[in-house]
């Protein structure tokens, strides 16, 4: 029970603890202290549900549905390009944290953006449903369910740490220059990921 749980947690962390569109979005929301709880719950629970579906066998279907992945792929590219452009515009017109609260996004806007960043990336399905699903099923019964529980727990813990831990950077981001740096990094990150998805396809 303990070993498959830890293996699942380690496997999950190895896939999500890296700079990426989702982590960059959570980090920015955490620094702004803007709808942090819904964001971390959406990211963590989405990973958990997709990993569960992968272990349940849906990953096998997704792996053999290239048309579906292509639709998600180009939808993701379009959204990431739009988000990169938005971040670039903010970088060119940075504001201090206190000044940025007035134009905070609504909960609805934040949830839609979070869902798009989370679900419009074909790699999320390959990583959670296919890769984690394959690793989980290799554990056999009932260990595969402890594996997916470990992966889900790791995702939730990571996003909570990232979202709420970012608050420690609030003082640093009271400077407009700091926001220019962050939004520039976010813009570049989104562009790189969009390019990888567009030109690299969805194969590992």
C-alpha cells in the first residue's frame, strides 16, 4: 500500500514540477492573491481525475484517438498564443501589485482561463491518462488504485504549495519592474510551449 502510493506520488511530481503554462498561471495567481483556492483545486483535481481515468483504462482510448488530440492540440496552441500576447502587453505596461488589484479578473474569467490552460494541452492527456495510466496499471490490483491516489495527492499538494507559497513573493512584486520580469517569463514560456505543441506534435 505505502510503496505504490509513494511511487505514484513520485511519478506525478516528476511530471508537474517543471516550468510550464499551468505552473506559471498558478504562480501568477498566487502572487496576486487572486482566486487562488479555485485555481489550485481545478489544477489538482483535473490531474487527479485524468490519472484515475488513465488507470481505469480510458488512456488506452485517448492514445488511439489522434483526431481528438489534434483538435485539443490546435485549440491549445491558439489559447497559449493569446495568453502569451496578453502577458507581453502586461510586461510592456507593468503595474505594482497594489495597482493591479483594481483590474483583477473575475472568478468566472479566472476559472475559464485555468480550465483552458489545464485541458487544452494534449500533453496533459498523454502524461496523466496514458503515461500515469500505464504506470498505474503495471502495479496490478489493488496497488494501481494506491498509485493513482499517490499521484492525485502529489498534484494537489504541489499546486497548493505553489499557489499559496507564492504569497511569500508579494513584497518583491510590489515593484512594477518585478511584474515586467514575471510577465515576460510567462509570455516566453507560453510561446515556447505553443511552439512545441504546434511543431512537435503530441508524441513524446
